[in-house]
C-alpha cells in the first residue's frame, strides 16, 4: 500500500538529467505518461549522434506538450546549472546524465571526470539546496570489475574497478553516501546492467551488431565470443526506475540494500539472466533474417568477461520483476532500428 509520502512523490514534478539520452528519454516518457511534469536537462554532447538525442527530445515534446520543459546545459558547470533551474520547482530528481561507455574512458578520461565526478557532486548540491524528497541516480554493473562470484550482489565488494568509467561510478556511490549522511538526503543508486531496446545507444554492441548484420558487414566479437551479459530491456529498466523513485529510503537507521544505515539504497537493476554473447548473436541473426560474419578478436582493455545481476534486493523492496527475455526484446529493437535508420 502507498504511504502519503509516496503518493506525493508520484505526483510531483521531476528533474531528469540526461533527458536526451537512451534511458533518460524513456524514463521521462513514462513519468509524463503517468501525469508528472518533467524538467529535462542534457548538454547534447557528440559522444554519439546528436541527431538521435534531438529525435528523442522531439518525440517527448510532441507527445507531452507543456508537461515537458527542456534546457540544454552542462551540469558540470554549477553556475549554469543553478541559473537554468532557478525558475523551476521539482520534488524529485532522476539523475541519469553521465559520460557513459567503458572503452571511451581510456581515450577521454577528462569527459568522465567532468560529467561523472564534478557533475555528480553538482547534482547532489542541487538536491541538497532544494531539499528534494528523493534523488535516484545511475551507477553501473561495471563497479563489480572482474569479480568472479556470480551473480553480482549489492553486498559484494566492488572496489576493484577495471576502467575509469567504473571508478567514477563507484565514486558517485561513495559521494552519495556522504551526502545521505551529512544532509540526510534520500538517495538511491541503481547499478544498471547492459540496457538495450528501441532508441538505444549506437556505441553499444547491440546497435553495432544489428547495423553490421543488416548491411552484411562483419561484426567484431571480442574475447572470441567468450563473454556473457545480463541484457536488460528498456521497459523493465524504466519500470524499476519509477518503482525506486516512488520508494525513497527512510532515514530510520535501518540497514538499506547495499549496507548503508543512512537514507541511501543501492540496487542492481538487471534481468537476472546472464546470456552468452554467441546466443545473443543467434537471436540477432534470427531477428535480422541474416547470418552474421564474425571477426573474432581478443579481449578489450577495461572490459569484463561476465555480468549477472542478483536482483533480490530490488524485488524485495519494490516488487521489481523484469519480464522481457532477449527473444522478445531483441526483435523489438531490430524492428525499431530498421524503421529509424532505414537499413
Ligand atoms: N545503457 C546502459 O547499458 C548503462 C549501463 C550502466 C550504466 N548506465 C548509466 O545510465 C545512465 C544513462 O545511460 P544511457 O545509456 O541513457 O546513456 P546516454 O549516453 O544515452 O545518456 C546520457 C546523457 O547524458 C548527457 N550528458 C552527459 N554529460 C552531461 C553533462 N555534463 N551535462 C548534461 N548532460 C550530460 C548526454 O548528452 C546523454 O544524452 C548513465 O549514467 C550511464 O552511465 C547505462
């Protein structure tokens, strides 16, 4: 049963960072579909095609009119952030904006420092200044590094990251813990596991594989295909993010998921099924109606061989129950990909 506090949170305006991004646009869509107004911010950087980010924003504006307000800005710039948000009121924040991608963090570490470290502190400062009822923020399964114990559980140690991206996400969790302690801010960190689906990201394997299979070009398969990932469909992710947003961790001294006794919870948000990469390729081949030509390559620096999410904590606390196997989600992605790209 919903408490008064929860229903108030579920009605109010939400600030969504990274609103032009894959997960941010989908979360903004779902918030507005249930009647909440959204203030979206994004700097529309060119890490991948800006046209895709603009198309996501156009869709949100077209479908939701005045419920959606958007400001193009860099949240690593505190004075720009404060000025842009000055006229808005919001009760909660979903902080999904970040420099994503493991491999790019070897090429451009500064982008991760600016968006994921300085930017995260700035968003904590906004949450503190506005005394928001709850901020949900994005962490990543990459914080588990090369942990051998599968599935990964939030109680497991996660202090040996193998990429700077992972290190910045772990740092976000640590800085959040400090803010939950000092300022009693209700915070929830979500460790996302390989999200895919319509309006997805061109830098991720799912997109690259579909693009190449459909145009009869070879796909790059790292670690000779000896990898597995807990692929999570976007609709399941969105359901989990909203369920978390509606359940701010209480400041009651009780231990939260992830071990904090402050109002700070940490959850895995995955599909709870680790799929072999070669199985994913088969499902993609079926959806594309063509066989893939495979270019087998060694492991890439910064990458991990396996991810697998233990979602017990999230299911227990919010009822989260992912329901989309890759056999359903991949064809949906390929259908969308063909209509969007015309390939
Ligand atoms: N997609 C996944 O599989 C996955 C897995 C683990 C973690 N995550 C995390 O989830 C979040 C959302 O990921 P996504 O897949 O939607 O990525 P995305 O790149 O599509 O979205 C992130 C958005 O943030 C924006 N952004 C980056 N730096 C910014 C800044 N300084 N100021 C304003 N906007 C900025 C980008 O322009 C982009 O639109 C990220 O924090 C990411 O690290 C995603």
